[in-house]
């Protein structure tokens, strides 16, 4: 049973004048411990990144980069058959873009978490996971890489001695392999159900799968996406449920 | 009369499978002292940036960021009526993207030079010059800012105590104000004429203007663009002319 | 006093997974007579265009193209210093892209209305207005061009014998020249105030200016933007106010 | 043995200021019978499209649209896991954009040929081939669809009663299935070898495969890409070889 947990969210995923989900990033920021800020390829833009980094700094939220496939229209949820080398270069480009805003604000880039189809691709690809881990070690070995316990990324990162944070997804379904069921569209969820699912994971270390089993799950952080409809209520309710059960909230990376 | 001069070039300005000018960046790199590497908004992409940073490191060339307007189709040569705040955020984003590739290669980002219409806009705008200089001071006060002696950018940067490098353009025309004549298209130039123009600037401190005058010009570095047709010959000929006159070539920033 | 008026709206201005304003295009469509559908440069994408054209066909709404500057991030509200020739080519490209969806749905492209900064630029530029009108005459002389009565576009289009629709803006402020006050951001408006303004324009042919005058205004159509916050209420309230005063709603172009 | 053949080329594949291959589209145009003009998603832009359509009209070249994946950086050669519906909407958008330039020039859109990874994806996917054929039938049943004889696209298009043109590729390798070997990068080729390969195909109806077999090949048109290095020499040499053997050159579609 966990005494403390890190609540993270993918955030800053608007673009230009547009909003995703409910457009409540500013309300979500004070409620989370770690922010994975979109870096412009699947979502986000320099103006949003500037605001998010400033806001994270103000609320003491740990700042992470959230790089994705170069696919605004598809929100980074469509796999692109790019070479590993291309994906690593995209990753470095985006990570650096966000890091520069932390320099501007006298804060620090703490972690990185690939987005959407890139995250899922890395989860199954040893060459990509290895290449991303290598890029992190060469650019900044102090960075933490967010990933799933049941992923090639986690195994490879551990082997290579990288700092790793394993995630549990409060707003995604799990299959019996312990991997999330990837989807391009997520509908509204019940805040109480999400909170209960997270509590069970934190207290019992288990999750129900889509095919009705209960499996053990290991994680260091809980993710609730900011673009899920009703995200603010999901995060608030989950946060309150954790606190009411005596589970403290704190960034894994400090 | 100069004993040493810095030869700089805007470089890495292809995009994806396309090339600009003669596509001879790899040949140009060993001949210059400072590389202003395009950062993806007006030209360049993460793959090209990776190659250029690696190549610059290999040849001991000083690495600079060359951020531009977000306008691939117009190659950053069309003014966009963006707010100063938007332009600063674009500037930071691009600067950081390039800096991360220097981290990857264990080299260092030394300077920054805005591109095309952004450079010309800053040259005339005190608010923009001030905002860019401020962004540099907040992110990395050791950076040098490339600009023209006859520009608001230079005046403001000096007032603010920024490191500055003044440029002379070997492949652009000058008007009688000492400013370059901005153009969206540059045709082929005579290498001997360009070399002679640079030599005159270095030895006599003067340049002929488009309206037939000879004016004094102050500078710390000579720029020849990589996208000018025949750029390689322009740079080689100019380089040889300088060396044959006993003018050494060395990066201004080290 | 008008017996019949055309209610038009700029619509389909989401992009990929993102929404603009309240994202209620599907609710707005049945309430309007003419839809100016975004064509992908400032907003909109092929998937949204497909849905909007189908929806307009289903509700008997007159279909127009709404081309803008190539500037997604700035939503086409930032002037780009492109040549007239470039802007005409962008205009043709976008108009054709939308027209093809009308071919797919066995409907017809009836009109065209430039968006945002392009609309305002044309309103003041004789060369651009003339070039756009010329492009319309060469591609489809039956098209109607939406513009403001107080604009160079209107004068030029009339001189050239083009079909024209003059717009009144229910959700924009007017200056004493009879031109709208262009803005990059529009806040929430009072539906009753907008409806009253439109009614006054339809019944008395006048509008209040930002500096307190009442001026005469000529128009053939009333525009309320879909991206104005609360757009659905603005359109419903205005529509009801017009109908309750015996003013019928019908597309100008049929 | 063929008496007449259609020589087609993918053309207009520059972007903004950049060129692909040798940038000799204007020289290639008079030498071919059918031009597949890039439509802006993988390459090409409205200015290039305007020039290419005008040039094709001037030289009596049959005009076709060459739509690709939305992936400028990857030149449409990287598969994107988009839905069939998204790909059809992209296809319609691009086809219409090009068609509008034919309206402007009083010429006609005659054919369409998907580009790169989209072409190869359709070649293997019945749902996509069926959806694209359906889109053609709904927008313009007189259009011809270019494809390979050994492809699902050809089979499906024939079943659906579409006009079809089967291509032989002078500048690509064949495998023993009669399909081309898809590649992201094509190196320089020997003009005599390409001409001989095309002559053999036209006179004997056969081609050598990469694994050393000679197989029968059926086709109505010969394609040589404009972005292959040395494309102009490849096309000129092939054209001369065909003419010298008494094989006339004429567009398949008129």
C-alpha cells in the first residue's frame, strides 16, 4: 500500500486558438504533482508551453516534456512509419524546445514522457526504447522517463540504468497483459469510478482488465489526461479520494 | 584593417527531402567559422539539425541558432504580424530545440541570429529587439547575438549589455543607411566580386551602396548565405582572398 | 426595412481533435442560411469539411468557401506579407478543396468569403480585391463574393460585374467609417444585445459605432461567427428576434 | 508490342523555395504526355501547382492530381496509420485543390494517381482502394485512376467499372510478384539502362526482377519520376529510344 503517490497529467495540449477537452489546464495545474507538457508536434505551441511552464513553476509542479509524432491533425495518435533515427531527432528537438522555457523561468526539466502512438510504439519496440533512452543519457542523464511497467521501454530503461517512473492510468482500460488499451477517442468517464480504480491500484496494487480479470499492477505515478472530457472533475475527485485515505501527493521526481 | 575575421553562414536550410540553393552544406561547413543553423520554422528540420550540429562539432565550427518566422512556405522571408510575445516564444522554442542537439553532441550553443524577415523586423523594432535580448539574458547570458551595426537590435543589445557580433553581408546589397537591401530572391553572384567586396570591407572598412556611394561599415563577422546560388564558390573564393591577404579566419565566439 | 435576410456563419473552424469556441457547429448549421466553411489554412481540415458540407446539404444551407491565410497557429488573424499572386493561389487551392466536397455530396459551391486578416486586407487593397475577383471570374463566375459594403472589395467587385453579398456583423463593433473593428480575440456577448443590433440594422438600416455615433449601413446578409463564445445562443436569439418581427430567413444565394 | 505509349511523370514536387531532385520540371513537362501534379500534402504548394497546371496546358499534357499522405517532412513516403475515411477526405481535398487550377486555366483534370506510401498502401488494401474508387465515382466518374496491374487497386477499380491506367515504372525495381520495390530514397540511374528497360517492357512485355527472373508485365503508361536524380536525362533518353523504335508517345487519357 502506497503512502505517497505522484499525480501526473498530460497538459498544454491545446493548439493556437483551439482547446482540447474542456480547456481547463490552468485549473488542473495546481492539483497535480507532475506536468507532461506538450511540445508542439502533436499538440501545444510555444505560447502554450510558455504559459504552462510558468504555471508549473508557480505551483511547484515537476516539469516534463511530452513529445509526440509530428502529426497535429491526428493529435499524435496515428502511428507514422518513421525511422528510429527520425523519431530520436524529433524527440530531442521537442525536449530541447521545452527545456528552454524552463531556463527562461529558472526552473528545471525533470522528466520526459512520449505521447500517444509514440509512447505505445516505444512500449513495444526495443530499438526505439533503446534509442530514446540513449538520447536521454547523452542529453541529460538526470531526467526521468515515464513509461508503463509492462513495456519494453521500462525493461530497456532499467537495463540501461535510466531513471524511470512507471505509470498507472486512471482514465484508460487495461488488458490482461497489464498494458493499456490504446484508443484514439476517449469518452466521458465517471469521476467516482476513476477515483475508486486509482484507490484500488494504490491500496491493493491491482486493476480490473477489460476482460474481467483482476491483475497486479506496479507503478510510481498515476496519470489522468487533461484532454479526457471532464478531466478536472476526474482529477479533483481522485485527488480527494487519495487524500481522504491518507495517501499523500508528491512529485516522484524532485 | 582586420587581422582576423569570423566567416559565418546560415546553414542547414533544407527541409525534409528538399534542398535549397545547391545543397552543399557539408562542403561549406569546413570552410566557415560560425554556423547559424536553421531551427525548423522557416527551414531546417530535426534530422538536418542533428547532422549540422554533428558536422559543426567535427570541424570546430561555432554553433548558433537561426530561428525564423513560422512560415516554411515563405522561407521566413514574409513578415507575419505576430505579437512580440508570440515571436519571443517562437524564438525560445527554436533556440532550445537546437541547443538540445549541442547537448547530445557534447558541444555548446554559442550564438543566435534571427533569420530573414524576423532579423529585418528586429532591426527596426525596439520592442522586439528588447524582448529578444531579454529572452537571451534570461535563458543564457553567455550567448552572442548576431546583428547589423546599423540596426536597432545592435543599439538595444549594447545598451542591455548583451554580447553582440556585427555582421557584414558579402552577398547582399547595401543602401546608404548602411542597412542591407532585403530581398526574397537572390540570384547568382560573381565569386570574385563578392571576395573583393569582403576584402574591401575588411581592409578599408567600406562598402559600395546600391546608389553608388562608398560608406563606412563596422562589423565583426562576414556572412555569406548557404542558399545563395553558387554559395560554395563564393565562400571558397572569399576565404582564399582573405587568407592570401594575411587575414586569419577564426570564430568570433569561442 | 428588410422582409427577408440571409443569416450566415463562418463554420467548421475546428482543427483535428480541437474545437474553437463552443464546438457547436452541428447545432448552428440548421439555424443559418449560408455557411462559410473553413478550408484548412487558418482552420478546418478535410474531415471537418466533409462533415460540414454534408450537414449543410442536409439542412439546405447555401455552401461557401472560407479561405484564409496559411497560418493555423494564428487562426488566419495575423497579416502575412505575401504577394498578391501567392494569395490568389492560396485562395484557388482552398476554394477548390471545398468545391470537391460539394461534388462528392451532389451539392454546389455557391459563394466565397475570405477569412480574418485576408478579408480585412482585401477590404483595403485594390490589387488583392481585383485579383481575387478575377480568380472567381475565371474559375466560376456564378459564385457570390461576401464582403463589407464599406470596402474596396465591394467597390471593385461591383465594377467588375461580380455577384456580391454585403455583410452586416452582429458580433463585431463598427467604427465611424462603417468598417468593422478587427480584433484577434472576441469575448462573450449578450445575445439580446446582438439580436437588438441586428434588428435595428434590418429595420432601420443603422448601427451604433464604437465612438457613439449612429451610421447608416447597407447589407444583404447578417454574419454571426461560430467561434464567438456563446455563438449558438447569439444565433438562436437573433434568429428568433428576426422571425418574431416578421423578417424571413433565406439564403441570399440559391 | 505497343505502337503508342503514354509517358507520365510525378511532377511539381518542390515546396516553397525548395527543389527536389534537379528542379527541372519546366524542362520535363514538354517531354511527357501525362503530368501527375503534387497537391500540397507530401509536396507541391499552390504556387507550384498554378505554374505546373499552366505549363501542362501550354504543352498539351494531360493533367492529373497526385495526392499523398499529409507528411511534408517525410515526402509522403512514410505510412501513416490514418483511417480510410481520413485518407479519402485528404484525397478529395487535394484532388479538388488541383482541379480548381484547371478551372482557372480552362483545362480539365483527367486523372489521379496516389503518391508514395499512399499508392503502396492502396495497392495492398481493398478497403482503401474501394473507398478511393468510390470517391472518384462520386466526384467525377470520367477520371482515370493510375495504378499498377499487380495491385488490389487495379482489381477493385476494374470491378467497380472505373477508368484505369496501369503503370510501368522505368525507374523502380520490380519483385517477382510484379510489384515495385518501394523505397524512400532513389539513387542516380543510368539513362541507357532505364531506356532499355522501358523498351523491353513496351516491345516484349517483360521486366527483369530484383531476384533475376524475367516476368510478364502489363501496362498502359510508363512512369519516370521527376525527383529521381538525373530525371531529365532519363526521360529524354527513354523518349528518344521509344521514338527511334517507332513507338509513338501520346496521353492515354484525352
